[in-house]
């Protein structure tokens, strides 16, 4: 039996509702009747009675071949999964005394991530005596975000997280 969002699909004798709205094998409305009558009608056609909308009042059932119905549902789920895009959070780490060429390399990497539709977290890592100069290094993150402002927007401004200071940048829609 197929599992649908944590609940099982009820078919044939498993449907215990008093009244159900029945949809025929060709998609036509057959009206409201008892679940027993609907099951007999489905059995006469050598088909199954499948509950497709349990929360409706009265619940909606369909007369169809269960194997074919399950196959169609799995195919639709697979198609939906294929078309969705998940956004990842990519991280770029730097130190406060980063050189210009290294900064440009990090900028180009961030630009590639943003063009692919991912969010980018840019983190400045402080060690030792650099911790006392955290506020003077905020401009590095601000300039980094400014350089990418043509394709991205700032989600979260510079924030200190332990030994790091980070900003989150997401692509423009």
C-alpha cells in the first residue's frame, strides 16, 4: 500500500465513512451515496474505490484501478521533485588582513554561487589580537556586499558570532 504524507490511502473495505461523494472511472460526478453502495459499484466494474480527499465533507472517493492510480501519483511526485530547486547556503571565509587579489578571488566565487541561485554567507574569522580590532574590519564585509550589489541583496547585516563576523547575501529575484 502506498504511503501518502504520513497517512495510508484507504481503498475498498477500508473506507468506513457513512456517506461519500463518488467520482466515476471517467471523471464524472456520480453523486453522494453510502460507502457500501460505492464499493459495490466499483466492484461491478472490476475497479477499486479509492479515498482521494478524506478531509472534505463528505469525503471524496474515486472509482479507479488502484495500481494505475498509485503509479500516476508516484510519477507526479517524481516530476514535482525534479522541478523544484533547493537553495543552499554557501560559506566563504576570510581573515581581516586579506589581500586585494585574494578578496577578488573570493568575490568571483561568491558571484558564481549567487548566479546559481544559492545564498552566500561571508565570514571574517578573527584570531588572537585580531579580536580587539573587530569593529575596524566591518568595512571589509560592507565592501564585499557592495561589490555584489548588482546581482545580490544583503539578507543579514554584519553580525558577530563568537570569533566570526558574518553577513548573509542572497541573489536578486
